[in-house]
C-alpha cells in the first residue's frame, strides 16, 4: 500500500496528511496521462522514487512554522509537494523553467488543497526574493547549483543527489554535511543516494 511506505518511516501524521499522501499516486497517474512529467517506470514506483526520496529532507531538518522554502527545478513537484504535505505551516515556492511541469504542480497542489504551495514558471537566476531554505533534486552539478542559488538563500540549501559526486563537492568540504539516505530508508533504490546540506553564513 502507498501509505505504508510513508508511515513506515514517519509516524504521527494527521488524518489530513495521510489523506493527502494517499491521493498522490492517483493524481500523478491522472496528470501523467495528459502531461508526461514522470517516466512510465517511475510512475509505478512513485512512492519510493519520488515521494520518499523527497522526504529524506524531513529526516535531516524540521522546518519551523512560517519558514519560506524555495524548490528549484521542481519538475513535477519534487521535493516540494511531499514536503508541503509534511510541513503544512511552511510556505513552499516551487519553480521550474518548463511551463507544462508547473501546470502539473498547480493541478496537484490544487487537488490536494495545499494552501502553502505557490508554483511559477521561472528561472532561479532571474529571481530577486530571498528564502530561508532552498531544496532541489540534482538539477545540475553542485557547484553550478550553489552559484545559481546562493544569493537567494538566508540559511541553508538541501540538495538530493545520487552517484559519485566527490569531485563536485571537493571545494565545499568545510561548508557541507553529506547524509547517506540509506541511513534513513532501507529500500534498494536509495543505495547510492545522498543529501548535501550546506549552511550559509549570515
């Protein structure tokens, strides 16, 4: 069951949160028929490959109420939408340069009744506003991600990435913490997945 995988690692969800997580798979299947934002293979593993992967961030940080979080290159809404369900008192701004992906995000956020989600077709380098945190799933190499986002961050960035990226983070070693996602989740998919947590000095 879809909810089993979320409740396996996150206890104490409200009835509302449980309902929203349960609706995700059906909503993504429905939207994916109209606008393909998730591969056929991945849609069958949505709960692990996308929802649970996004929620790895919630294993490292618990955003405080009123916090403003920017999701850069959100694609179909990851990690922003699962995090918005998990943290209903936090404001999430999801951006992507591709308009059809934002249409999917808006449709799903609307169907879920997520009042804490705003989505826009934007490139982060054109933005002026600052956010407390920036989250993202491997939109580019880590140095490029830092260069694109550093002027938009007040506190920290949390970057989900897989594979071997030692060379990418070499110049940031003293500024980041790297978390192994298999320490949080036991599914085989996460074997090479990591979370890079970078704090910015005030």
